[in-house]
């Protein structure tokens, strides 16, 4: 498996893959994702605003998944205001390629990137239904941090996880 920056020719495929991965999460209420799918598909926009979008690709060239690395709190995609942190957004692995290590590899890439750029912590938000992702984060040393939880709209909790670097 190779982790590398997304190529422009892959933007649409990564957007579709991300939406498919989010749709495949068991028990997520549809109202939770209505309106969010356009943002999940907006790979070009994420790149344009200075986030780093990377993909996991099999040795045979199959797109397995992707993630958006938010370099700092000043980036418009940041869901945090900590000047020493970086963030992870929109981690997704194709439903047909889950449990291949792609999610862990993408998360590790983000942690390594944060260290290499002098960040002291990395922050992400997730929802209660993403239990597979929670296990990846916990195995990777992320800790649940309720003080950074937030609700983008009433009754919809984004749960924070933080890894100190």
C-alpha cells in the first residue's frame, strides 16, 4: 500500500469513495448526513484551501481510501482553535477495502506529518456510529477528549479525540 497526495484526476473518485464510506456506517440517521455529502465530495476545494489530501492506493493502483490533513487552526477546514495542533478530517476507506489497514495507514501518515511540521498535538472529531474508526484512533494513541466535543447542529454530537505528540 502506498500513501501519497491525491492526484487531480482522482478528486471525483475520492469524493465518491468518501460518500460511499460514510453511507456504509451502520445506524447513522440520514438527517445526520443530508447536506454533508457535497462537502465530502469537495476534494478539489479541500486542496485549494491548503489542506493536504492524501490517498491510500494498493500496489495494483486501486484507490483504497483518503484523508484530509488540516495543517493548523488558521485553515478554514479546522474544527479546532489550538495554535499548536493539526487536524484530521474525512477519513474514509472504500467499504470493499475496509479492514486492510488503509485507515490505520492514513491516520499514521497524518500523525507523522503533524510531527514533521512541529505540531504538538493532533485533533479529530467523529460521531458515535464510527466505532471502527474509534478503534483505529485508540490503538494509535488518541484519547477521547470531551472538553473539545461540539454540536454543529442541536442533538448531533461531534466527539473529539486528541493525540499528544
